[in-house]
C-alpha cells in the first residue's frame, strides 16, 4: 500500500514539475510558436494582399472614370488592362474567405462564374438592382460581370465602344460604375475588418474549431479544392459530369484563364510556404509547422512538407503547358486538361489527409464525440 | 458442481446495485438531454439523406422527426431507471430505445455506446431495484440481499472492458512510436500547464505506457481490497484527464461510475444513511426479505452466455489476415479505444457501361460532413455508400452503373497511401464477414495484439 502511495506521489510530482517549467520563458522554445505563425500569415500575406487588391481597384476606378468621360479605343484598352491587373490581384485574396469576408459573401460577390448575362442585361435595363443583399445578383457582379461588360456585350472592341456610345450606352456605363463601386465598398469593409480584428486574430492560437489557425487552414484547403481545383479546372473540364467550356474563368476575355489559374496557384504556394507578399521572404507557415511536428514526434512521414510543395510545383508545370485560353485547350486537348486536374488533385489528397492529420487541426465542420 | 451451486447461492447486500442504478439512470438522462442540446438528434439522425447500417441491421430505419420521440422515451425510461420505478420494464425500454438509436447509423459508432447497450441488456436480468427504489414502496417489499453473482457479473464485464482495452494497446505504434497519442497530445498545446508538457516526447511515451498499464492493471487493483481506494482515485484522475484532453463525451463519467461497483456494500451504507434520514422515504410498511428470483436459472444461463460471448467476440479480428488498424475487419465492439488516428479522402466515380454517362460524385450532395469524414477511412462504409450510389444513379438513367473509388488514407502519422483498389467495381463486391480483398494492404507492419 505504501509503495502505491509513493507511486501516486511520483506521478503527481511529475505533473507539478511541468507546472514549474511552464513559468519559465525558456519553455516556449520547446513548443511551436503559433502566434508567430499567425502574425506572419496575417501581417505579411493576408493584409498586404488585400491592400494591394484595394489599390488595383482604385486604379481600375480611375481608368473607368477616364473611359466614361471619353469613350475611346485607347481608354477602353486601359480599362481592360486595369481590370486584368485587379483580377490577377484578386487571385491572392480569394482564399481568405474568413470573418467579415465570409459573413458578407465577399468571394461570391467578386468571382462567381459563369456570370449571369441575362440578369446583367435585366439590371442594366431596369437600372434598379441591389448588388449588396440580393443573392440572385451574386452572379451578376464582380470580375466575371465586368468581363462581360468589357468583352462580352459585343464581339470586338470597336463594337463595344459603339455600344457604350449608343442611346442606351449610359445604362451600361452606369452599371459598370455600380459594379466597380460595389467591389470597392466591399473591399473597404474587408480592410476595415482586418484593421480592427488583426490583434484578436493573431492572438487566437488555441486548437479549437473557431480559433484562427484552424479556420485559416480549413479555408485554405477549401479554396484549393473548390475555388482553385474545381472552379478553374474541374468544372469546365467536365470532371464532375460533362464539359462546360462556358464555365472557364474570364470566359469573354478568353485568353487569360491559364494566367489566372497560375496566379492562384502561386498564391496558394506562397501562403503554404509563408512567403511574404511584400518582399518574398519566408517566415513561419503551414510548411514550417508540419516540419516541426514531424521531427518533434519522430513521424515516418518526413518528406511531407516537401511532398506538398512537389505537388504544387508539378501542378504548375502542367498548367504552364496548357493553352492560354482554356476554352481552346478543352476543345483541342481535353485529356491534357484532365491530367492537369489529376496533378492538382494529388495536392488535395496530401492536404486533406497527411497535413490535417499531422497537424491535428480540429476540422471545423464536424461536431460529435469520438473515442 | 457443488462449488458452483454454493457460489450461486452466496448473498450480498444490494447497496452497490442501487447506487449504480441511480447513477446510471441519471447519467443516461443527462446524456439524452446533452444530445438534444447539441442538436445531434437533428444533425446525426434526421438531417442525413442516407444512413450507414450495421451488417444484419439494415431494417433499422430512422424515424425522421419521430426520432425525437425515441429520445424522449429513452430519456424518460432512464429517469425511471434512476428512480427504480417499474424497473424491469423501464430498463427494457431503455435498452430497446437506446440500441435502436445506435443502430440507425453506424457513423456515430462509439465503444461506450456499445458498452451502454450491453450493460443495459445485462441490467434487464439483474435486480438493480432491490433497494432504494420506488418499486420498494409500491410493492411494499425491499431486499436485504441479492445473489453475489449479480454484482460479480457486472464486475466481470467492466474487467473485460478495461483489460481488453489494455491488451489492444500492446502494439508497436502505441508503445514504440507513442502514436497516435503524440499527435493528439501535441495538439493540446493551449492547455494551461499541461500544454507545454505535452510537447515533450517522454510525456507522450509516459502516457502511452501509462495508459496501457492502467487499462491492464486497474481492474485487478479495483478487485483487491487493499488497493481499491487508491485504484478508484486513479480511475478518477485518469478519466478526468481524458475528459479534458479528448472530445470523448460521457465516456469518462460512465467508467468512473462503473468503477464504484467494486466497492463493498459497507462502503455504500454511509451514503445511503443520509438517504434514509429523508422523512418521506421512511415507511414502516416495507417488508424486508432476501431476493430470490423465480428465473434464477435462466438468468444465470443468459448472463453466462452474454459474458462468454463478450470474452470471445473481441478476438474475432484474429480470423482476418492483414493489418487490423488499416482494414478494420473485426475492429468494432472490441474495446479498441484511442488507438488510431486516421484521416481519409475518398471520392467516387460512377460510370455507365451501356452509355457514355459518367459522374464524379460530390459527396456532400448525399452525406453530412461527419458521415464523409467517417466513411472516408472505413471500408465497410465505403462499400455501402458505393452501393447506395449505384442504386441512386440506376434510378436516374444509368443502365448498368459501375462504381469506382479513389481513396487515400493516412494512419497514425504515416504517409497517406491508396486505400481501396481503384480498378474494382465496388458494385460487384458484397458486404459480408469475409475478408475484403479490395482493400490495398498497408505498406507497413504494426506488430502486436
């Protein structure tokens, strides 16, 4: 009996040792600093990306002002260029569908494609529409809608200008103005959100379904699987059912669908590797977190973080070989397009099985007991 | 033979049974309320478009919104059990309604739900209402003693649960890699004090070995008089710890309650003294006597069979070749708890061999997130879902559907690998107790029991 009490005392003693340790600052060296991870992702990637996007939108608006007061070929070309710049910049923002962005349907209001042209024409004609709250208008605004307004309403640029110059042209100008203003006001709200929430966000380091890192990781994977893999490649390529060439991104502009996809993948890679949006230097990231856990727990899965990068790089190589215009790619060589999808899919597998398991990230959507 | 007869005739005071009955009934009532409070009746039993069935229990259907009624029946019967009101009928109703709920969908399978089903079945044949029950007052009859084997049967079952859980931990992943505890403990970094400790490798091994030794030895320490109090303190410490660390619901509290069955009647008398001083409960009309069941023989038989099955059934996995943690053939109903961290990603292709129709299934169109998570790494669920998809698309114009699966799974921190043969049309495979040859073997070996 005495021996057993001795054992009990030892057990309790051991646990209280730990208590003593934790009061010393040196203990933080032993665990992974998730605070630093969140600070790097937030301050060096999320916030600068959104700020950059906001600047591109201002440029877009300026260019639009010039165009609307002077409907010339040159001004249209500049407007189109600014639209593309902003669209590329958006590829670095879409994955952060978190907090305010999720709440206000920021992604849905910015990049749902194919765009609903009938709805757009209806809105143009009636001039009364609610882009803010009416979810039927999600697919009649954002970049895909502007794509239609700049490339789709007529078959070439001269005719587009003619359309804007026509008697009803002002209706199109007004709608275009509304589209751009809506994106600006949406983005202002997001910037404001990060200004006020940043400190809370980076200090939410717990491992619960609602803590920052868990939400960010889940949103990242969701974006890679849905926003990137399915929307840009899988759905138009007919992976899920039949081929829909009209569902490629930037359908009316046509030859930039590859460019947008590659930018999106670059954004994914940069986020995963914790590369600063400002200067490209690497910091704490999902990659360094994986490496930490794998080596700390002596897991056999030692190449995991590199394997994920390999999957991304392989996908990028495959994407680079595709036609600039995914419509032509699908019509010309669907198989090559589907192989690209498969390469991207291999990344989904790694993220959703190995990475989630190693990081023991509480999956946000599952709420039940285990044993 | 005489020994057995003597043993079966031994008497013991019924206090431990009364305490267990009250505790069990209240815990179950709380458990039902908790289920409702968390919205699980809706999300687990009503919302899903399809349910995963246990082999042989395909006929158990979800009752839709009447599931609420089922939970009410289950909750009320557990309250009646606690009160000892019409005990036999109440525990029978509890067993039936609880087990029915569990059989609706195996996605939510948990060892402790199975534990509750088994003990509530066992309780049907035991006089848990012998004392301190409403039945005593209604029947003007209470019992000073019950057969000793009644309590021993419960002890034996608890013994099996702990000991087998300990045996299952004797494997190379658990003891040599500290897996999956290392992953789970590391992720509890935000706990005060312990969080930092959980980052240390030796702590992972300490918990792994400690957990194994605890499960193997605690039933012995509970049985031995001299060590019982210490063992019970350890039971509380251990289970409260697991309750803090892991999302395992009611399990820790249930096990703490069942450990009390090892205490002798004397130790309970103090508790019930307080009980007896309540005026309302003082009745002079009650007739005290020894408990003697008319059905003693049949009760002994049924419970012997039950316990015998419980001793053998967990070993059925030995009849399957291959890696148990990977194939999960004979994994359930065997007290294998906390042993595996599995994460899967599984997608289905349905192809019509009579036309060019094909579809890559979006799982979320048919399954809840919880079902997707569980299905993705459990072969029998993958097969059942494949058949569901085959039937579904047959009704929607696929003349001769074939279902293929792309499935990848990671086990205890290993690199993920293909789980199911992607060249096998799962519609040609049937669920059975036979070995599933379409599972691709784990490229590793886990040594152990």
